[in-house]
C-alpha cells in the first residue's frame, strides 16, 4: 500500500514499496505531488488519496517512469515498444532504430530531464562532421562463406529470411542485427564471423533532418507523458535541407524509353508502364493483384504495398498513409501492356500445371510466387545504365509521371490525389521545378497575347 507524507501546505510525497532487490534492500518508488493552494484541506486529502492509488497502480503494472532518473536511451526504448512498434510501419520502426543508434551514442546516457538545447546542438554539429556516420555493415569472412555454402542448414535457426542468407553467402554486406542473429545461432563470435566496414562520407542534410525530427518526436512524447515540462529541441534550429531537384524524364525521353523497352521481358515492360503512367511507388507495383485492375473501366485500385526489411524478409502492408489507398484510371497504353502480361502468365500457368502456385499477383517468379522486392529495381538500374537515357532510379518514373502531368496542364490537386499524397503541399514542394516552368509558360502566354494586341492597335 502507498504511504503519503505531507511535506508542506500543499505538497505531498507518495511512496510505493516494490519488494526487495537481490541484496535484500527494499525497492521504493517515490513521487511528489503539488496541489493547488486554493483547495481546502478536505479537498486536498481526497485528491492526494486518489493520486496515490493511481501512482501505486502505475508502479505495480510497470507503467511508471521516474522522470528524475530515466535516461534518454531508456525512454527511447520505452517509446519504441509502447508506441512506435504498435502504431508505425515495420520499415519505419526499423529506420528509427538505426537512427537511434547514433542518437544514443551522444545523448543516450544523459538523464532525460537534464537534456538541454546545448546538448542537441552539439550532437547535430558532430553528426554533420566527416567520419561520424558509424553506420557499419558486416561482411562474412571468405572462410565461413565457403563453410556455410556447404552447411547452409546451420543458419536456419537465425530467423533470417532465405534471400538475405543468400546475399550474405555471396559476400554482400548485412546489418548489425542480422549479423548478430547469425552469430548467436552458430555460436561463433560476430568479430570472427564478420568483418565490419563503414563509409566516411558526410551524412546528407536530409538524413541530418531525419535524426533531428526523430529526437524532437521522442522528446515531445516525453512532454505528453508528463516526464518533461518542455521539449528542449523546440529551442534548436532544425538542419537546413539542400533542395534537390527530383529526377524525371522529358516527353522525348519517355518515347525513347518505351521504344527500347520492347526488347525486354513483358513483366518489366508492364512494371515500367504502371509506374510511369500510374505514378505508383515500387512497393505498390510489386503488391498489385489482378483483382486490383478492372480492364473494362481502366481503373486500378492501390490497396497494399510490399516491403522488405533485412532479417524479416518481404511482407505486404497497408500503403504509406490513408490517402495512398486510392483508385486511379490508367491510360490505354498501360492497360494494353498489362493485358499482354496476363495472357503470357496464363500460358505459363497452363504449361506448369500443378507446379504453378496461385497467388493472383501480377508480378511473379517463374512458378507464380510473388516477385522478390528488389528484382524490378535491380533490373531497371542495370537496364537503364546500358541506354543513353538519364540514369534515373525506378522511383524516378513516379517523379516523371507527376512532372509530365503538371507540364501538360493537369491541376496540382489531381496530381496529388493520383500520387496518393496526404497533402497537396507535399506535391507542390516536391515538384516546384515543374510548377515554376508552368508559371513561366503562363507568363509568356500573357506576354504574347497582350503584345500582339498592342501591335494590332498600333497598326490600326
């Protein structure tokens, strides 16, 4: 039971006993409550009794966090488990965990209540310097690659997906968590099994901003959970982000691309057509089912997105946000390419018979199973490098879709809706260059109209 100690006219300290530690010392949790001086003594007694019951319940259910003692790293861990892992997408959580590795190196040991703007400024300054990245990847030693190629079953208990294992055994780098899982299951030290390496390049301004935003979000949560009275990050200027022009293709370059694509596999042609004419993200393309397309109306429904996380493998989830769940109309050129792919897939399904695995996926492997997440992106990178086209990524096709729509007069609200952006301002910010070009053309149009009128009046 909680004990209440009156410390002043309106201040009380509540103590809750939590048993004993391994040394036989009693564990106590204490919290001070200051009540409004306007309360009567009877009101204060009722209020502090109620608060003491709630405090004891928090402590007994392990929800209580001592704001005077908890470190930033401890609170960040609690934030991940109590909020992020329940509310955010797995890929987002995975990214936040990577960012927190750097944040905790600088701020993790500080008590949450002691973090000041000076600490955050110093951290951001250090983060922008050369050699501060510390984002090590791990490559398996050649000796163990040869061994585990012959004894791959020994890695099956590591809870790492087969594609990641294959990449590791090809000498590709992997992240720290995956390396640790493999080390645990093989009983071989990570330092013996893997060799770390890192790049010493500076972090981009966008990555710096991501660190700051995450730190700000966690500290804001600490304020909402009554662990801090104020967020020190509010008094720190966020990093300035260098505005980069998005990569996109012109009308002529798109025409050239479509001509060159005719020599590629039909599934790759279809993937490019959907991204280029529908503006879909690569994860949305990969997750598409035949049931998502109505060939009669030309409508395509985006309801899922495919993701890949090292160690977890591929999985499907809801799109990036609610507005990303959308219905859009595809032009006939894209529908025709999809119709060709559907016919080809039907022939393959018939030829394989019982070997074909029915998934309804548009983009599949040879036996009908969903195509791996990176396959289309890797193919596109390799293919476009062999052409004279600008060396854009697959995501650049989505940018090309938006830029071309804006350039040909489609209003920004329609473009935003087709792309699945949650706010029109997001579309405006990303495609500023295309909007500015339209603005310049509009000015030239007015100039031509009234210059001609002036000239006509002068002649008359």
